[in-house]
C-alpha cells in the first residue's frame, strides 16, 4: 500500500515539499495549539522510550517543522526504557510519553488514579531483529533450541513479542533455550560483540551495526514473524488530556503529517529528512534501515489505535504471564484526536 501511495502521490508531494520549503524560508508566524495564526507556541516535553530509526514518522514531523506549524515548541528526551518513560510521565517530568502501551496497562491495573491514556499509535510491527553469530541462509526458529539468546526486559514489548513468536513455533521460552534478560536496554549489542550469547534480539541501528562490524548477521525479523502488533504509542495522563485537549490535538496533527510523509515518499527521501537525528550514522546506513522497516509495513497510515489491536496486545501480555487482569479499551485508549487528525 505504501509503495502505491508513493507512486501515486510523488508529484504532489514534491510540490508540497517545495511549498513547505518556501514557507519555512519566509519565517512566517507559527500556528498556536488552538490552530489560529499566532506567534505563540506551547512548550511540550516528549519522553521517548528509545531513539531509533524505527520511529521515523516522529522524526520527520520534527525535522519538517510540523510541530512548529501546529504551535508546539517540542523538547524531546530519551528515557532509555519504557519504565523510565512512564515514570517521567507520571511525575510530570514529561507531558507526553512514547513507549509500548503495555506500560499504560500495568499502571492502570496497579490502581493509579491519574492513569495514562493512549491517544496515537505509531508502529504496527515489532522493530527488532534476531542476530546470529554466523550467517544462516535458511533460518528457522527451531535453531534457537539449546542456544543462549540475549533478550529484553521481562514485561517489555521486545521480550514479550519474542516469546510470542517462540510459542507460535512450539518453542518453550523457559525450557527450550536460555534467554538472558539481565543486560540493560541498548547494551545487548555491545555484550554480543564481546562474546556473550549465540543470538541477540536487536533494534536498529544496532542490528545493522553488528553486521557492518562482522560481529553478527540478521537472520529474522520479529516484525514479520509476529504479524501486526501495536508496538508503540503516544500517551499522556488522563488529567493532562482533559486539561489540554488542544495541545494533544495539535501534537497528533503534527504526527499525522509525519505519517503522511513516510507513506508518500521513498526510503531515500525519508532517510535524508531524518538524518540530522542520527548524525553519527551515515545516510546510506539510515537508508538501508528505513528500507528494512518500510518493506515490512512498519508504520500505520493513520494514528488510530483500534480495539482489535488493543485486544491482541492484551493477548500477548496474558500469554507472557504479565497481565494481572484484562483492562477496558475505552478507559486506556482514545481515538478522538487521531480521527480528527485525518479529516
């Protein structure tokens, strides 16, 4: 679908890009969060679970100035883990969190009064890859039996999706292999390079970096093998959404513009736009990673977090033994802002 959109709208998007560039060059007034023409902006702090090319639509929105167009002065902070991002949101250190939605379920089930509500889903595939020490031309999941794998934090989406795939392939995560969950998020690639594990589960750019150094080889995509999964979403405290619906709407509008861009442009164009976010990564590498995500249909066409996706998320949590009780979709998800953004 994305490739069809790209071919269909290429001419239009090039014209739109030219118009946007001209407008930016004029230094015209920014839109306020209420949508009126004003130089006033609203400061918003966004805490992201990780800084990864996996989240390209968000970085497009930043680099193309879509947040400024919507009257938002955005500060981006990386939490390095969903637990830390959720803590930042709950304590008011961040206005909006970007993480796996399982964290919102945990806090709600734990009895948090001012719980955190999901208002925009960004990714619909897992963004991590299985990396082997040796190249494997015809990988199948049974090859993990008896092996040591560097995994993710217990209760986090990377680990739960990994275990979900194992169970789909009749592999018991507890008895058929050894999964090391003791290594901090973002440090598994270095540990793998240092000799730990037979396989490791990695996000980008770590998976490609391991390949570039000859320390590992991508043999499977968890995004492809798990199917469509509501992997990451934007959320905010119930009180913040109720008090600042205009800010949430403007924020969602900006994100939707980023989604529209990635759905109507090539991986090369996307990589060029987001490259300032990854200054230490060559644009050729960024392009390769974007292509990998692009080809597996990682990004939604809109930000609407559907009930079926939320049900699947709870199924995965339940299978992982991490769901204390089913929680109501209507309490933890609002689609009002995402639906308004695509009108």
